[in-house]
């Protein structure tokens, strides 16, 4: 096995790990905003690592340069889209989840 193949496998496995954790966050977290945060962060890193792994696999070529450009674009565009979606949801009235204390809900300042 060549060093290039090992590096490619490491990047692809790291991308798979972050896709898996983002999916678990989507399934387990309590509300829209926390789910969006988990998938936004996890998927951004997962796509970036997976595409870098593909670029390493293809070696130094025009194809790998295109893959790197796509990876950089996705790394910049996905967090921006996640922010825009969460801001639009908040403006439309979707309320963030708040943990309740024993005596009632907690307000923004931490007071009851």
C-alpha cells in the first residue's frame, strides 16, 4: 500500500466519522437550532475532508485542482447557508429550546 493511499483512506474515514456524528446530532438533539448547528458543523467538515481525500487519491492533476476548488467553496458556503437558514427560522418565530429549572423556565438572563 502506497503512502498516498493511506492518506486518502485517513481523510475519507475522518469524513465518514463527521458525517456519522452529524447524523447522530440530527437524530438526538432537541430542537431545530441545535440540530442545524450539529449538521452544519459536521457536514461542512465531513465534505471538506472527503473531498480532500478524493483530491489526494487523484494525485496532482487538473481533476484534483477542481476538487480542491469545490472543497474550498463548500467550506465557505455551507456555514453561510446554515446561518441564513437559522436566522430566517428565528425571524419566522421558531423559538430556541431552553432547559427548564425546577421552578419554571429560565429566561435569557438566567433568572426565573
